[in-house]
C-alpha cells in the first residue's frame, strides 16, 4: 500500500494527538448529591493500565452514592482500585462505601450487594458475612472476589475514640477485611506519604488528623471530623489539583482550627498556584478563607453539593470570596442551595448538573462534563 505525503502527514498528526491523549491525567468529580466522591486516574502506562484512586465515597441512601460511584467506575472500565482515600468519617464521604440500613449500597460489593458471589463461596459456613449480613463483617476470604471492586490500599485519618458512628464502624470492618490500611494519623505518616501516579505525576499528602506536611507540630484546636480531614495535592508537571474533603479554616460554631491556612503555607512555600481547587466542605462558609485562597491562588474552583440540600451549600459568602480571589470559573456539580449571589459571582459561575471532568497532559488542562445524550431523545419525556 502506497501512502501519499498527505496521508502520511495526516497519520502523523493522528499519532501525535493519540500519544498526547494517552498521557493525560484524568480527574472525575462525581455528581453524587450532597457528598463527595472523586475518581483520580494517572496517565496510562504503555500497556494501557493506570493508577486508579477514589477520594471519598459519596452520599447516604437518599441519593445512594454507592450506585452512582459503581456506574462511574463501570463507565471508566475500573474493576479495581489501587487506593481508596477517605478524607474523614462523615457519612456523606463514606456513605457509598458502606452498606445496609441508612447507607444504601456499597459500590465495593458490586451489583449483587454481597461480598464475593452470592452464597457461601468458600464453604466455611458464612454466606459472605461473618455472623450474617446484619453483622456488617465481611468474610475476608470472599470479599474482593466475583463482581466486587478490590482495593489494594485504604487510606484514612486513623482511629480515635470519638469515631463511633455506625457508618465508621462499617467502614473499618470493610477496610480491615480487604487490602492494606494506611492511617495518616501523625506527623511522620503525613510527611512521608506520597502516591506515584505514573509518568511523573504524583499525589502528595498535605494534611491528616490535624497534622500538616513538614509543619512540625499539630494545628491547634483540631477536634472535629471536618478539622481532621485529609488533604492531597495532585501534581503533573505544571498542573496542580488540590482536594481536602471537609477541611476548614474559618471559625464556625465549635470549629476554629486553621488547617486551611497551614496547608496554604505549604503550597505557597512550594512556589506553585493551584490550577484546580476542589472546594472544601461543599462550599460551606467555614472553609475557603480569604487568606487561604490568597496563598494558593486557584484558577478553577469545583464544588460538589446536592440540590436543595439542608446545609445551604454552597454558601453565598463562600462564592463571593472565591470570586473576590479572582477565580476564573466556579463550577458546580449541581445548583446546590445557592440563594442570592450578585452579578459578580454569576459572571464566573457554571452549573453542570453532572460530573465535572478535568484532564491534563501536565502542560494544559481541560474542564468538561461527562454527560452524554442520545440523538433525537429528550430525557425529560
């Protein structure tokens, strides 16, 4: 077959474009109602494999975050996770991980909602659960098999006597029955934890349980789940994405730990700006402090919140601070409960009502939605 110069040139353009796309980091901020769940996928290796990380596990049963996350993982062809990072133990961040009454379906258990296959896979007398399904204790020899989503490493803030919710107890049983569990609960563990995402990209722990990377001492007055949130910086060449669960930095009620500011110091000392900020605490007014925003200088701000949520997230004051910090776009997975913001905010605000997808080759990045529509079909009919 003889190729013309035009054909060869066209082939080279296709090859170069394909090679560039193959090296992209992809971050899917999942629309999961009033909660948080973010799929982070490193650039594909030569064999097509990539590091798959889920940061937080979604909403409670009202939105059934487990089903939403399961569908997103299936769409992306993710059959296992290298890391499942839990920022903290509030139910809107682990609701899709655990299962049973009040917590919907765990995406870890696949579509059959049970560890491994249906029935007693290993003939040890336990039908997927040690002591029956009501115990929420998975059979270690069955979980991770069949249609389950195996997890190599769970990463969390560690155990404290205060964490006694049913959702937390369910999470701990799951985490300790499958894979390795890594707890970022002290200064040394935060300072030393980093994930290689491939092709020079990485995910660096900046905070956990009130300890901030290379700070030397714990942030004062850390007491609540929000204040203990894990914070991670995703870096790929010149691209930087910051995600921190419900990390807070402004006094609100009993919360007054300035964790945001301490994380901001780390980023400022690195001499970088944050290209994309996954906004702390769903845009709640106890986060996104002006001093913090000035330190990290975010370009794009992404907010995950549920429509008509009872918390009124994102708060108007938070949106105003983001606009005043010269954020180029504030992008929301849903309207949330935004009430009345001024024209200044409206000019930079975008409501996707869907997943917010960020892709980057390290030099440039794009922000889009993963929603697709069938031709000649009105989804409202």
